[in-house]
């Protein structure tokens, strides 16, 4: 991506716009400001998984695109389907560049996920909104220091109810996990009474019944 | 810088010595030292954080209106390159793509409903 050269200037411009309101209210004159791209802390990769039973799991996983600026994120987001329009059995995964969206990756294998389980009705009401908020939390590094623990996020579109999860790298990092869980729940405006749980990938992959125990809840 | 700046005298940065007798006196956060020093940057440098509003404001940037280069063609996922974003709520080009997708999901939804009736 041709984003690397003007970084210094962008970083300065960005602090101005965050506090003041000068830039967003500029008239629609094609000023060069409009073409500035804002660098992200991380480069991210968006993956698509389609459940085709004639193929292996990894063959079904496909990289859509990578991006490392706010504008490149929107360029991608604006031109792909919302999760609610995907077929059943499909997933989107957004992961930091270099981390594969699978348990087996070195940076995931000791980790786990904050899991949001949605009802069927929520596909129309909440799914797309929750997913966008999740993406914004990740690329904007919304969890302060705990953002370092974030590996990525996954949305699963399933007939019985969709799921959205934020994956973190180490299920023993209690403080980071709790920070992420609390702020995530707040961002999605999930009612305080509705609990969301964090499960280790280890427990998820070796579960015997249909439920996995929660290591943490918020 | 103004021209009439006065000459300042230098002096040492004030320091304070804090004695730790017990582990319990150590601060909880890595970002603080005993006695309460705060660092404005994280060890690896400053983290680039964007709040929700700022990110949403960037959505309509002209740069974000064209699809990324080399976007793979994935049926039901990536839109046809000719679709302009301004059309997407009001208008049709999207529909052709949606049709594919929704017939697909309808079919599965049908199967699902039947599956539930069997139980």
C-alpha cells in the first residue's frame, strides 16, 4: 500500500482533528487534507471463511485484504457484504497481520475469546452493528494497554444464532482480559444484566458437551 | 519564540528518594514508579488510538469510496467494482449481488426450519 511516505504529517494532522473540529467541517472543496490517510497502530488482515464441505478447513479460509490506515479500512468495509448478508456457515475474521485466524497459531494457542452469542432475531437488529463496533474497537486500539493482548475478532454466521468474539493471546492475563471485556460490553451497549463470557481456546477445542466453561464473565 | 526571552538559570530536575520496605508498597501499574511518576508514553512508543467518532467521520473520505486495489472477486462478499457507494442504500446494483446471496440463505433457512419441525 502506498501509505508509508506521508506518515509524519498524518500523525500530526490526526491529533488536531481529534480535538478540534476543523477538519470534518471543511467545505467540500477538494483539499489535499481530504486525501490524507491516518495510520493505524497495527496492520490488519480480513479473512473470509466459507463452509464448503468438499474442501479442507484451511482451503475454505481466504484472505480478503490487508490494511493499515483508517481510510483503507473503510475502503474495504464499504465494499464488502455485511455479516447479515453472508451465507450460513460463513465467517469474517479480522486479525493482526501475522496471526492466522485459528487456534493453532502460536499467538492464539494459549489464548481465548470473549464470546457474544446472538439470538436469531439479533441477526437483523444487532449483528452488523455489533460487528462494526467490534472492528472499530480493534483498529482504534480502544482497550488502551490491553489492546496489546488482542489478536483479532471473528463473526460466525450460523442458522442457530450468530456469534461474535474478540480473541486475545493469553487466557492467564486476567487484567487485560477483564479490561477488554468490560470496555467491549460497554461499547456494544449490552445490558449490564446480560453476561458475556471468556473461554480459553483449549477448553473450546476439547469440550465434551455443547457448552464451554467461562473462565471470566462481565 | 519571542525575542524578549530572558535568560534562565539551570537547575537540577527535582528528585525524591522513596524507600521500599515491603513488596506491598510497589505500585500496581507498570506505568508508575514508587512515589507515583507517570510516563506519557508506553515503552514501545505512543499507541495510535482513534475514538469511535473520529473513525466514523473518516468513513466518507473520498479515499474510502473506491474499493481497495486487488480486492479479490468473492461471490457474495465483495461487491462488483462498478457499484458506487452512494448508491448502496437507495439502489439496485447491489441487489443483483444480494439476490445471489439471499436465495442461498433462504434455501438454508428453509432447511433449518424444517429441521426444527422434525424435532
